[in-house]
């Protein structure tokens, strides 16, 4: 359900804007997507885990708000990030 330090560093390295970036919207969306995918797999086997479901819905909502912000500020980055992560169809 959580991601390891190594996988988190790898995601940050792949999506950061500069060498010291760790909090840009792109990085936050990528980290949330990683956690959402992990939790989705957990929910497939533990369908009655309502506490995890609540957390999953909160993460999805937070990612949605970040993507809305990114689309408003920089539409090109928005299209790039959803393409790389495969979020939208």
C-alpha cells in the first residue's frame, strides 16, 4: 500500500523539473498515481477494507485537484503528464 524509498526516489527522478525538485505538481501527481495503483491492487483482494477505500478516494480526489490546477496553469504539462502516466483515455 505504501511505496518504498527507492521507488519514491525513482518516481521523483523521472518526473522532476530540475535537480532539486521534489514537490512540483507533476511529481505529486506521479507519486499519488503510484500509491493509487498500489492501493487499487490491494482493494481487489480485500474488497471489504473500507478504511483503505476511504483513503483511496481521498488520494484520487487530491490527484484530481492537482491535475485541475496543472491544466489551468500549464496545459502542455497537463497533457504530457496524463499521457506518461496513462491516467485518461
